């Protein structure tokens, strides 16, 4: 029973992590949409400088990073209770 409650705790943490990733992506998209007009006015029609390069990198690299996070989450196959099946052989060997 104690092992099962630990597994449920781990499962809830993994699910919460997925929700946080989706929420972060939503905030990123929202921020991009509300500042796109100002970006086009103040950044797009200027010459390339170091400051513009840093701004552009910090503006668009998070999309790349969150894309990699989504790909990793989709490639990871995790089933609820899976953490229990890994822990059971170790707890039996301890006794």
C-alpha cells in the first residue's frame, strides 16, 4: 500500500508537469500575439545589430525549446502505475 501511494504521487507529479508544459506554451503564444504589433513596428524594419540579434534569439528560441519538450513528451510512453512495476523487484530484494 505504501508503494502504491508513492506510485500515485509520482503519477500525479508527471501529470502536473505535462499540464505546466501546456500552460507555459499557452502563455508563450499569448505573449507573442499581444506583442507582435509592437515587434513589427520597432524591430522588423531596423538594421541588424547585436541588440536586435539578442532580442530575436530570446524571442524565438523558446518556441524551439518548447517544441523539443513536446516531442520528448510525445516520445515518452508512460503508463499510470508504471513506477510501481519498476520498484517492486527492488523492494523484494531488500527484504
